[in-house]
C-alpha cells in the first residue's frame, strides 16, 4: 500500500528488544546441560506470559511484539546451542563446565582465592560463581592444571593466578 493512504497516527514504533549476552564472532554457542534447560524453562515462561496478556488491542499487540522479539532471540540461542557435558575423567585440567579455584599471586588481590564454574554465556552470573567461557579470565585459565600459574593481564598489571583445585 502506498504511504499516501496511511494515517500518521496509525504507525506504531517498533519495541526495543534488548539483545542477549554477546557471543564473539565465530565462537560456538557452548553451554552446559543445565544452561540449555534454563533456556528452555525461560522459553516456557515467556510462552505462558504471552498467553496471559490482557488489555486493549493496542496494549496486547505491543506486549506480544516485545515477547515475540525476545522469544525469537531465545529460540535462536536454543537452536545454536552446542551442549558440552562436563568432563569427569579425573584430569585436573581447567575445561568448559568445570569448577576451578585459584589464588591471586601478585597485584592488589594477592592472596585472595576465588572459585568459578566455566559455563556458556547465557548462564553466566558472577554473583552465582559462574563465568562465561568467553571471559578473558576464563580464557587465561583454560587448559591449566592444578599447581600451574595462569597469567591474566588486568590493566597495566599482569595477574598471576595459581590453580588450586579443579573439579
């Protein structure tokens, strides 16, 4: 239809849909089985929310557009997921899905210990002790074994992180 036959007040502004956590170009969307289940649970909750929308036609249409946009992004993540089972082979090496404890050997955090589980970007939460495998500190720790030192540049200082435990 020609724009000449459309009233200006009929035009709705497209809703802003915030993007999901970024995956670097060319990086596979690895996640743990727990991470995939969390995404599926999130999708189910959104579908329930979409079915329960009430209000005027305009309000419902806007709310549905937002939920549909979020569902599209979520479904893309689910479809591209590559589930990696955490290794349970006794190798004391930092890998995707493992939990690693390390200690800062130099710098302002010298002597402090931290424990993180390396997970997919959608399930990362520092508050819960889960960091994305794409995070710089995770990349520095990957492949290291108990007792080894990982170097991690943090501003002008290179941090030395000693691997204490891998499980």
